[in-house]
C-alpha cells in the first residue's frame, strides 16, 4: 500500500474515558466536601515540614523517610486535585493508607504512659481525620470526572 493511500484515509479520533472503579458509581451518593477542603493536602504537607526537621535532628531516619513519603504523596494528591484528574482517587487512597499506617506504627512503637496517650491523640485528632479527608477528596475528583 502506498503512502498516498494511507494519507487519504480519514482520521478517526477516539475519546478515551478514564477508568473509574466499579465501586464509584452514580448510584452511590458522593459526599461532597466544601471547596475550602481542596487545599488541605497542600497545607498538611507544609505543616509536616517542621516535624520533619525535628525528626532529622533527632536522627530518626525511619520516621523521616516515612514522613517524606507522606509529604510527597500529599503534594501529589494536591496536584492531581488541582488538575481535576480521576487519578486523584488512587492518590487519595495512597495517602490514606500511609497516614493510617503511620498512626498504627506510632501507637505500636510508643512507650508506656504519656507516649501512648500522645500517639493516640495524634492519630485521633490529626492523622485519621486527614486520611478520611484525603479519601473523600479523591473520591470526589473521581465522581466529577
């Protein structure tokens, strides 16, 4: 076949539809967070920076690495939310898994007494609510797509 025959064919454009998992459907009502919650991942990432400095000075390498991964995941989620990408669903889930794992590890590794109480308060007041917000933001982005 000649190149002239190939170039004479009409070009068909195919619209790609992003993959949305089956558990995200229009039958399930989405919890819609107010617009001000869209900046929560970026603010949480910025708030994590001083804590990263404290951990680095204390030579807590494992915790620094975990919190750096959380930091980058929060910034990735923020970027995907600003682009209104359906991939924000997966980034929100990843951030939630990291935060829940961090909360569980903090509680499990805390010493007796006030250290356990501090880990429980941090998990209940910061990490777990942030995980829920990230999941809802990601789900909202997938439903809008």
